[in-house]
C-alpha cells in the first residue's frame, strides 16, 4: 500500500477542528510538529475528497476573517518508503522526571523509565502535551498512594497504563472504545514486558471495579458527560487525573466533577492545555 502525506499549516486555534475532520475523512495517523501537522491517508482513498474538505475549511476560515490561516501541500509516498517516513516522525521524548518515550527501533536509556511505544495508528506517542502532563502528574501522585489499582481510561497506545505498571501499580487496566487502540496497546504491553496490564475494549460503564487512581486523557465534552460514572469508579481517597482540556474549558469540567462530590487538588497548565487532578473524599 502507498500513502498520501499531507503537510498542513494551520494556526493553533483551529488545529483541533482540523484533526477531527481529518480523522473523519479516513486519516490513518498524524504527527504534530511545531509548524505543521502531517497527516497520512491510504492512497486508495479518493484524494479529491480530502482536498475538497481542506478547501472548504480554508474558505470557512477566510469567510470568518482568518485569511491565510490554512495552507497545505501533499505528496504520494510509495510503499517502499513508508516505514522510513513514518519512523522519522518519532524521536524519543522525555516526560516528567524519569520517563523517556521512545519507538521500538531506538536504543533504551539505562537511567530512565523507558516507555516503548510503537505508534501504530493510535493516539499516545508522547508527542502531545496532554499525554506528557498525565505522566508528570502520575509520577507526582504515585508516592502518595499504596499503588494498588490504576485505570487508564481511553488508553490509546497504552502509554499511561504501561507507565502506571512501571511506577509500581499492581492492578492496571487500560480501556478504550476503539478496537484499533486496544490492538496497538496489546502490542505495546508486550514490547514493554508488562503483560499483566489488562486491556479491554469498551467504556467506563462496563467496568465493575473501583480504582485508586484514574487517568483520563479525553476531551472536555466527554469528561463532563462521564463525570458521574468516573466518580463512582474512584475509591474514597482516590484521585483522577483529567487531561485533554483546552485552556478556558477547565471550569466547566471542574464544575461537572464537583457536582458528583469530587474536589480539586491541582490545576496543571501546559501550553494551550490544562490538566486537573480531582480527589474523592473519604479514607483510602
Ligand atoms: N491515554 C493516551 C491516549 C489518549 S487519546 C494518552 O494519554 O496519550 C484518547 C483515547 O480515548 C482514544 O484512543 C479514544 O479512542 C479513547 N476514547 C474516547 N472516548 C472514550 C470513552 N468514552 N471511553 C473510553 N475510551 C474513549
């Protein structure tokens, strides 16, 4: 199979809208750089549909007074060059005090907790601020817990579940509604030699267990919707790390959490994102 590589330059404000539209149009994977977003599509897709949608978005932005906010070009990558192209996008990246996230073809670091992530087609390569914020907060809160149970809600590549196991949590579950994410996460737990991390396809509503720590790197709208279920799956004294919240939306998310009886422990901003740590009252 060969692929189309689209390099799209768009201002930060509209990046999330773009990412959503690209996904809906069959995008297989994206790499976010400082200046552009690189998106891959199978060549079997009708390229005109993708171009049409980008033009439509550009026109909408221009009509709203945002001229020159979106430019793009694209190229066809033959199958034989695909792996090399994909690999170049994934350089090792450090997160928190001790984590290094690296793809399987890079050498492991002896002095770090290595999170080896084969990106596959799932979200969670460590190149996104929200993933890194979760890792920072997980590392920070781990010493305050007995490290019994951890839930990674919306596990993507499995990165946070793997990190939790490596931080010493005994029972770790990663769950995702997307079966492709669960497949990717299954491969990653094997590569990281943490096969006891349990992975499930589904949503929070299907889980019976309660947890000491929950990490949920989703989006504000979903966090608000699931607030009651999230709270019900937290143990007394437990914490939830909530990420994927755009700066300015944190109050709405917090309000939904507070309505279920949770309390704010910490706000952690990173660029245009904010993560929240909330806790459930009571003795652990
Ligand atoms: N935990 C990873 C990936 C976050 S991306 C990281 O921090 O990098 C968010 C993931 O949540 C996606 O894989 C998506 O499929 C999944 N998801 C979205 N809504 C969900 C829901 N309601 N329940 C479970 N998973 C969900």
